[in-house]
């Protein structure tokens, strides 16, 4: 049986991924799926297991760099309404895995619930934020997460209670195939003061990252509390380039890509920075970005 047989209404072949990522680089997915419902997602997961085809979930594509020759297997995107729901009840916000983080923050702030506003300006989805434990200066998403629902690689749906969840710097125990939903227990606050705080944080964040129109991505994890941007500057690499990829003038931990740049250029720049920081400062830089 062809892999796609029976799934044609939501699975395509050879789908370009570049425009679905912040880097706007890289090749096509062998198969690209936009399941319309949880049942359809489960059929896809089951088929991937039967056919031994690797499957990954693409959120907002803000922490992923796709290789120039594309990605083997199935890339699934949770863009259907079934994966975008956001509900507010009392102090709790419940959000589906595909919901944009920005929409969830707006819903919480609009309801006068404080906590998630510290993540303002971080691109991507709730699933991506939970998988990477996205964090701003004032805390991470994990500290507000009280429950999650996931789908495993065998298609099982499991609920994870707060005590089963473990979050640390850019790491999360939510590493099952799909994060379907999560609950956030937040703190009631005056909505006006909260909105003002969020706007201030947004201005600071915007000023410190590449311009919105630039194809860009964040590269490395900080090293034991030391800002990696500072280490890159100390190693004299603030303006380093490789082909069409260059370190951002605004934040030395971001790469921006010029017209004609490729994933190969970004990978060369990553390796050059890692090697130079190791040679000059004796520090090992670990990638935050995932290369697919
Ligand atoms: C301009 C810019 C600014 C940034 N600023 C910050 C920052 O301040 N703080 C910070 O922590 N990060 C930052 N990042 C990195 C990135 O935005 C975060 O890691 C973000 O949370 C990733 O979410 P995403 O939906 O884009 O995930 P993607 O890049 O699409 O995917 C990242 C990982 O999450 C997995 N994933 C996505 N959705 C799901 C799901 N539903 N279920 C299971 N797994 C899933 C993917 O498979 C992949 O492994 C920044 C990136 C950019 C480009």
C-alpha cells in the first residue's frame, strides 16, 4: 500500500518547507500533513508506525533549520481548528498544541491573568514553546504549566499531571510525538497594569532581536547562566559571516540570512562560531536550534 493511500485529503508529497520556517531556507518534506482532526492525526501516526516512516511536528518553525536537500518522512502541521482552541476559565488558560503562543498570551492578558506575558515576542506555537521550554528574562513557560495532553508515537493519548512534568533551561520532559493541549495556572492581576507591563516587555524584546522582515534564527544555548551573545562578542565574532549567513547586529546569538543564502551557509557559520569559541575561550557552545 502506498503510504499516502487513504490519507490523500490531508497528506501531500514533496512540499516545500522554507516558507514555514523563520529561516525561510531548506528543501521539501517528503510528505507534509495537515490533519483536520485528532482522529486524522492518529491515523497518520498509526500509518507512520506501520510503514516505519519518521514523523515530526512542525510548529511555527522558529527553532528549526531545514537542510537544503529537505527532510525524509512526514512533517505534520497542526493548523486545523481542532488544534488551535484557547479557553479561559477562572485562573486557568487551556490551549491546544497548534495555537500561536502570541494568541494564548493575548487571551491570558485580556482576562487579567498574569504569567505568560513574560514570553511576549517569542514566535511559534504552544507545542513548540512547551517542547523547548521557551523562556523570557522573567521566566519560562514550564513554571505556569499545570497539565498537558500528548499523543505518543504509538498513537496513545496520555495525560501528564504537573508532578510528571519537568522543565529546565531550554528543556522539557514533554518529548512525546505530539503535544495536543496544555493548561496554564495563572495569577489574577489588574488587566490595565498587566497590558502595560506586556507592552514594555514587547518593546525591549523587539529591540533586541532581528528585524521582523529578516529571515533569521536563534542559535545557541547560554552557557551556565552566561549570555552566549556575550561569549560570541568576546571571541571577536560579532559580525562573523559565512556565504549568505551573518551574525545579527542586534543580538550576536541570532543569524540573519541574505538573499541567496542557504542552509549550508548557516551550518558553516554555526560550525565556525563553535570552533572559534572553543579555541579562543575554551567554551563548548550547544545548539538551541534544531537542524532537520
Ligand atoms: C526571532 C526569534 C526570537 C526568539 N526568541 C526566543 C526567546 O526569547 N526565548 C526562547 O526560548 N526561544 C526563542 N526563540 C526560539 C523559538 O521561537 C522557540 O523555541 C519557540 O518556542 C519554538 O516554537 P515553534 O512553534 O516555532 O517550534 P518549531 O520551531 O516549529 O519546533 C521546535 C520543536 O518543537 C517541536 N514541536 C512543535 N510543536 C509541537 C507539538 N505540538 N507537539 C510536539 N512537539 C512540537 C518540533 O517538533 C521541534 O522539535 C526565538 C526564535 C526566533 C526566530
